[in-house]
C-alpha cells in the first residue's frame, strides 16, 4: 500500500522548490510577530496626573504640584495621584489647611519622556477607563478566536492557498485603516478584524507548508521556519517602536509591509495533498510535475495511479465540518485534550509577553529579550522534535515552565532581575512547548479535518488569549497572582499532555479511520474513550 509521502518521494527532500516554499511561507508570518504584541507599546500607560485648572496650570511649577495634587504610594514609591486632585476654589486654595479631592474633571497630563502618544493618552484610557486598554487587546484575540473557527473550515473547503492570501489581505487592509481611528471603539473594532485575518494567515501557512514539504523537512518548517520568522517580527517591534514614539505613525510603519506580500501568490502553489483528498487528481498531478521540473527531475510519468492512494479521496469525498471533530470518539478525545493544552499555553504565553512593559527595566530592552527567547525556544523545539517523543517533550516543558513561574513568587522584591530571569526562562519553556504542539497536533489529525482540527485547537486557545490582558491586569492588585495562576494551569496542562498518543516517526493520517487512538486508560471498547 502506497501513501502520499511515498508517491512524491522522488521529488527529493530539499530541492529548489522546497527551499523556496520554506522561505516564502516563513516570511509570510513576520507581521504575525508584531501585530498583536504591538499593544505593548501602542497601549502602554505613561506616568500621568490630573490636569490642573487653566487658572493654575500656567502659574504652578513642579515644586508646587504637591500643593495641588495628593500623593499616593504605588509599588513602594510615593507619586502624585493619577486619578484625583485637590479641589481649588476661587479663594486662596493653596493656603487651605483642609483639602477635598475630586476626579480629573479637566483631563490628564501625560509624561512624554518615553512616548509622544499612545492610544491611552489619545483617548484618556486611565483611571475609571483603564479597563478599555486591555479590552482593545482582548478584542484582537476575540477576532483571532473567530478567525480560528472560520479559517479552518474555509481552508479545508476552499484550499490552503486561497485562504492564506485572503487572510493576509484582510490583515493588511484593516491595519492601514486602523491608523486613522477616530475613537477607541473604532480602534477596537478594527483590531478585531485584524485578529480575524492574522491567525488565519499563520494556520494556513503552517498547514500548507506541512503538506507541501516532505517528512524530513516538516519538523524544521514547524519549529524553525515559521517560529524563527515570527520571532524576527517580534524582535523588529521594539526596534521600530524605539524610533517611532507616536502610536499612529508606529502603527503605519507596522502596517505597510503587508502590501509587499502580494507577489508571493505567483510563487506558492496549492497543496497537492489537499487537492488529492478533494478528488482533484489532475490538478495535483500538474503541481507535482511542476515541482519535479523545478527540482530538475525529468521524465515523470503518472504519479497518483495507486488505488489505495486514491481511495481516501473517494471514500471521504463528502464535505467535512466541525461536527466531524466530535462524531468519532477518537477524534473527540484528541480535540478536547489538545484544546485544553492550547488554551493554557496561549494564556501563559501572551500573559508573559504582554507584561514586559510592566517589568523592571527598560520596556524596549525587556521586549527584545522576550523576543530573543523565541529564537532559543525554536532551536530547542527543533532539536527535541528530532530526538525526543512529542508527548514526553511537550509535557516536560510544560511542567518546567509552570514550576519556574510558581518560583517567581518566592523571590524577594530586592532581586527583580532574578524574578525576570525566572519569568523569561519559564516563557522560553512554554514557547518551546508551543512550537512542538503545533507539529504534534497537526500529526494527530487526519488530512480531511486537519486544518479544522488545528483551527479548533487555536480557537480554544484564544479563550485563554482573550483573558491574558486581564490576567496581566490582576498584577495591579497583587503582583504574584498572574504568575501563580499561569504556573498552576501550565503544570496541569503538562499532566494532561501525557494522555495523548505518540506520533513520532509515523505517517500523516489521511482519513478519520487512520488517526491514532487515545489509549491511555483503555476504557471500554472504544480505544480508550475518555469522552
């Protein structure tokens, strides 16, 4: 019996075509590295205090602010109140012995030491409105959640390539419109639409590359190609933000590169594997023969002429939808377990990434260090996938990352760098697990529902991402609470990972019947049915 990988083995592992596709698909996800995380700078809150009445604002210097603004303690430091000011009646208010306070009825004064403007200073998202900044970030992840649902089914139905470029177009167009936002409500709605396209781009590129590349290159693509270029985009973010301190100009600089991806349409083909499963054998043959020609292989005859190879498309030619992820107990088990792991991974990853501006030290350096940890994580994931079982590697990393996050709460406040080091090493472990779980989940699902399966996992994970801005927000009340929650749930996810089957060195399943069963507990007659 011949499978798809055997049928195209004559193309070789690393020819001109494979190198081109590997590079171009990896380049396509660079914007993904900075779009969502740009809120670290776009929505950062500079030092601020109440704007003084016009009658006093021009006649009082820094030395007299203490007479006009109450002082409060924040993180052990005495600063001017950010949300209250003394009432200043028309009489000699400066000599009054008793003072009543009032909200910032005239607005706020913001420090420009670090930023010219952010969306916080643009629309006064402070004090009673400080929940609006995290909501903007959550709206992006809600868009990602909806995009996860749509992209999986659309890509499985209309093709990997079509959805890849449609999603890149959505992301680029709405990013440019977002620059002209007239209110934070408009900004949030557009950020939702950007999130809708952003995740569809990454998932479609991931699945397309996985199906175009051979087994020996697949792991490198999923752990080095896409993550490395995602990390490159992430690393560019603090560099660009350092030189562009105005939020709208920064957003414009981050949006324009999206227009450069249009020419890639003529260099990236559709997935022959997907075409074959759809019964479009002739189109798959044309693409594979073009690949052979590109790699210098001549005299190629009929490629897909084996009945065993063609039967999956014939037997499962019907249209698949998300219900197929729960009809079979085996696929249902995989979906529930993977979804939980993805949810915790994403919550912890973005919770730590979005928190870099709140850590001790320069926010640009903190963000760059966080981004460079992605390089180490990608390299570690590539090595582990080549040498270790998927299940054990993922579980071990989750347990390690969760433990390190729990340890951060034990560090005294006099050792902030140690706390940051533990958090960054924990983030590196979680990111490594994230890179592995992309490959692992893809290998667990059959071709007919693979994109929907991975899309469902990402959809579940974005529930965690939606709450991650507010998980970071909890740090304003108790600094250790976010790390405690992330650490605990990450450890639980590591234990859950041990239930999944191993996929290392196996062929990708094409049909639901070919997928590996969850055998951990051997419950009943349904191959260890858990749910």
